[in-house]
């Protein structure tokens, strides 16, 4: 079957670094997406990886290892506004997104 | 208006009511999606439309009926719902379906079934 696993909740301190892990199993693979969702709001696109390696975009970076079925989202210099849920989604061979349940990130001062 | 809009933002309905959710995208996309988001569960894909044609129906009960009159508008008609259908219903759009394309989401309709 198809499955995405990510931690349910993480806590980090303002100004610190946090890494949110995601493992996936899909029928075929067309890339890995990360979305951010603030409470009561729409998920918004953060990153897309289809090749192995690290993609850096400002304070946020995303890593992919296709051989391990593994990705992580790295958030640096955490700010209070980064408190949100982070959704990992893998695209299967039919171009459908298979979603994780999301990781709720709590930032403390 | 920009992006993807959804109305209403909140809806409370009884099990015998009939209501409709509306989604409109202003991005010039050709694919539109309905998702159900329940607390602490992954997003569940319900329906997919590509160039106004339904391409996916992921075993959704018939009490949910989608309609896509054109590439910019998507409706979800609801009738005789159950309390377990209470959830956030998200609409999304992308350029096309058969491509690793980014999906853009609307803010969702928070549905409560009494």
C-alpha cells in the first residue's frame, strides 16, 4: 500500500533549527512536496524535490533520498510565525499526491 | 480576487439538508480537486477534474456529488450527510493533472453535520 509517515508534533525554540522527517512508500514516484498550513488556513506550497539532494530556499531547506524513501524539511532561525502544521506529500505514478497526517510544529520563545 | 477562493467558509447543516460548496480559481489552471481534511488525518483526495472532465472518484459516497461547469469553477453538492462527514473541505487547482505540478489550495469550508 501507499503510506507517508511523519511525526505528529514537534516543539522547538525561537531562533533554533528544527528538522521534520518524512518517510514514504508509493506506487511509483514523481516527487516529494512540503506544504505549510497555519491553523484555519489553506496549505501553502513550500518545496518540491524529485532528485536526490538538498534544495535550499531562504530559511527553509528540503532534502530527498529516493533510495531510502526519505525526506526532511529543515527550518533555520525559527520565528514564532513558523508555528504551523507541515504536510509531507509524495506524488505517485498516477500523479496523485499521497499525504502524511502533518507535523504540528510548536515554537516557544 | 486572486488564487483559489471557497464559499462558504463555515457551514452547519442537518443530516436531511442539501447544500453546495463552491470553489473558484483565478490562476488559469485546468485541473481542480476536492479534498477532505479531518483532524490528525492525512488529506483524503475525493475528486479530480482535468479540463472539466472527472478523472478520479476515490470511492466517495454518493451523498457527495461534484460538478465542474468550467475549468475555473468547482462545486460539491451535499445531501443526507452523516455526522462523520464533518471536516474541512479543501479545494485545490493545478495547471494540469498528468504532471508533477504544484497544487494551490483554497482556505477551505469548515463543515459541521448535526
